[in-house]
């Protein structure tokens, strides 16, 4: 594969897009970006589009832990654990 000529701003865009990815996914992400840019005339718009598409492929959504206390809208009956100041 031939070297890809990028401006400092384009390289910074790619690096910023790689930063929120899992560390194990950053290398494959950069490889995918290089693969998608190979053979095209590179401009800022192309770099932005390619970065978005590649980031979408590698971005992992964090799994959230379930709440221990259900929200007030999900409860069948109200909770009266705390005494209101107005009660006294």
C-alpha cells in the first residue's frame, strides 16, 4: 500500500476519532480508514466521511448496569423511606 498524504488537520481528525474507541480497536480502525482512503483524491470532506463510517463500525456502546432502585415511574407503590421536613 502506498503512503497516504494527509495534512496535519486531517491526521488530527483521524486521531480524535480514534480516541473514544476501545484501545484494541484503534489499530483496526486506523487500518480501515487507510483502506477506505486508498486510491482516492484526499480532501477534508472525504476524510470526515471515511472517519465517521469507520468509527461507526468500531464504536462499542458501553453496557450500563441496571439500576438497583427503580425510578419513581416504574414503582407500583410510593416509597416513604425519608420523612419530609414539612411533616413536623
